[in-house]
């Protein structure tokens, strides 16, 4: 089992040791799957199921009860990425408006630039978060 890329706060439970799943854990789409087949939540517990193991960690805030709190405390990279996407797109759109251009290629360029700005914000914040762990 390769644990080199496992975050520090996750616990790996190999399936060959014991197949487990909390009976009241709910399958969810909330959270980054990170290549998992399925993911589950039970309160603040986040469980990812892979072919050979489960990875388990505890979030500070349950995203089903407080999505904004979860973004702030557990997934700030998503919040920063969305902010960069919105602000970047807004700024680029204003630049094009100042030049009096409004055609399909301008719209496509604005959308693409917004996505790039959001991705850069997301990746940068994720790297900073990992560095600070």
C-alpha cells in the first residue's frame, strides 16, 4: 500500500485486515474523491473507499450541516479557487469591455481565463495548506 501521498491526518485501514463501514455512514458526493471508488460521511468523519483500503479523516465541520464553514476550515483551497475564478473573470471581462470588444472569442477567452485564474488560486492554496500541515 503506497502511503507516500496520504495526508498526515488520514488513517489507512487496509481492506485485507478488516472490511469495515459504519452502518449509519452515508455515501456522499461532498468532498474530494482523490481517486476513491466511493466516499462516505458519518458526522465529521470522512471515509474514502479504494480497491485495497479505506482512508479515514475527521473534518472540523460537517459539510452537510455547514457548507460555508466546511469550506473555510477544511477546504479553503476551494473557496480561494472560486474567488479567483469570479474576480479573475470579472477583471478580464472589464478589460475587454474597456476596449469595446464583445464577440464570441472574447467570451470564450474570458471564460477560459476565469477557469485558469480559479485553478491557479486552488492549486496555490492547496500547496500552502500542505506546507503548513
